[in-house]
C-alpha cells in the first residue's frame, strides 16, 4: 500500500517504527539505556527519605541542599527527556512557589502524597492521591510532580513536561494545558489508550510512549496528518526521511557515548581481574555481565548468582546492580563493593552502597568504594555532605580515583594481599 493511501493508524505505526530504529532518538539513547533502569530503586529510596524528613519536621524550608533536590537532580540527569525536571521544584522567591518550603501545612500534604503513592498498587489509587493533593491547591505544585511518580510506577504514571504535552496534543488533536492536574489526568487516560493501541511496538513501561511524544513535542518528529490531503502525507514522509538523514549524521556523537560506556566497562574489568588475583570471588552487576570485554564477556569466570546470604536481604535488587562485588571465596561475605561513576549520577551509586551497608547483615565488609575520574572527587564529596547520606558516611565509604587504580592495579595483583593496598590508594570520604 502506498504511503499516501495509508490511514492515520498505519501512519502512526510507521512513525513508531522509524522512531524505534533511530539511533539518536530517545528510544535507543534513553529508554534502552541500562543506567535508566539502575536509577529506579535509588530514586524510590530517595523519595522515602523526603517523606521521612517531612514527617519528622526535619525537611527544612529550602530546596537547595535538601533531600528533594538530591532526588530531582538525579531525575534531571536522565538524558534528554528529563533535562530541566528540577525547574518546577526550584524556589522562586518573588512568586513564593512551589509553596512547599515556607508553608508547613502544604509541605506535610506533599509528604503524605508521596508516601501514599509509594504504597499504591494500581492506577485508581494513584489518581485518588493526585486528586487529594490537587484539592489543597498548592501554588506552583503541578503535574511536573508526575515525574517523581513515574519512577515509582513506570507502568501506571506518564511523565509530564512541556514537550510531552505538546507532542500529545499534536498526535491526538487534543488541547491539554500545562499546569493543571485535571488536564494531566485526562492526558494520562489518553496516553494509556494510545499505549494499548500500539502496545506491540511500545512497552508496558510508559517511558517509551512518553519518549515518542517528547520527540514530537520538540518537533524532531512531526505527527502524521490526520486528513486525506495527499500533499500533506507526502510532506510528512519527507520529514521522516529528513530525520533519518540527521540521525545518520549524529552517529559520531553516539560513537563517543559508546566509548564512554566502554571506559566504564574497562574499569569494571580492572576491578574484576584485581579481585580474582587477590583470591576473591567476583560479582558483576547483573545487567553488565554480558558486556563485551577483552576476548569475552565482562561476567566471564565470575559468580552467576549471589550467595544465599544476600538473596534473602530486603535490598537484594539494588545489590545485584552494584558494579563490582568482591566476595569471600567459598563463603558468603562481601569483602568490598565498587560503584564506577564515569559520567552518570553519583547519587544512585551511593544509594546502592547504602542498601548494602545498611540493609544487610554483612559483618566482613572491609570497603565501600566510589570509583570515578580524578576530576569528579569534588562532586563525590559534595554528594557525601548531603544529610541523606550521613549514615553511609559513617560506614567508611571511600573515593578511588581512576589514576590510582590504573597506576597500582598490576602491582597490587602481583604482590597484594587482602584489602590493605586498596585502602592505601583510596581516600576516605567521611
């Protein structure tokens, strides 16, 4: 069937297929990005800290340096789609918004809203929680908060920003307005229907369709024409071809990003080989084990399952995602844990360390290491000063710069024993 005779539904399917194949589009660069999945638990835990501080009246009256800023900053680092997510929560003193910093009653209502949503199990409960929050009419606290909820319930909540709303309106012909919870809930219902209609090309995770709407809203892609104008359809096809050409031209940027990922993998490989040389069993993060490294895979000769003492712990899902664990050979105790923070948010790595240190009964743990480029030490220390991380600071977490690891790893592998040398080349953060 020729493109100019296709119905609107078929044109939308063509659009989704082209978007999925786009190497520079949100589907491949964000939705399939492994670091995206790593952040879900850390953001969930961060929101629990926000709720706890509000409940104990220790949250304070400022956004800067708060537990909420820590969480929102982590969301804002989620590549294209969430850049600027922190704008909605930044304190605007002249407007006194969002009014959850100076107004204690509103802050408490916001905390109850988050606490309720953490415990929700279906869409109706989430809608009820949103409607209850909306009833308080908190100035400046609108649907941007849905971005927090998405990381709690990715199959039930649609992210929301200007581009996503514009994309939804362009694709459906709707006239959803920004800033209204009522309008957001109407859009959510429409997105759920769209996602169900094109489910075979999308995902249960609503981040996929949100990514598509985002790219339509930023005008990287054009929504298919809804009428039978042959010229309009041909122009739309030409737009798709233009995007394809632009995507091919962006491959150099993608190659650079892949090189960064390989560098992250190289550091994991160094730690893997060093741990084995020191006589430990090694665990590689579950979603990294099949990455290519050397002549094989990163997970070669490593543990294929965590010891039973860890699988029974409440934080096991986060522990599985720690980049490298050194584990007592033929035993069950974790000796050391390493999070490699090459370019991604340091926040999520610290939270996974927190799950291991505070959420398990490990007694032989000798080291928690944040492994990062030398020029990120100031960033690591800034994160560790946050009140949310005061407990892990007491657990002796350390910063291991790339240069020290590269310089000494072969000598440690040859002559080292136990953790003494690793402690010597790393810096305490407490």
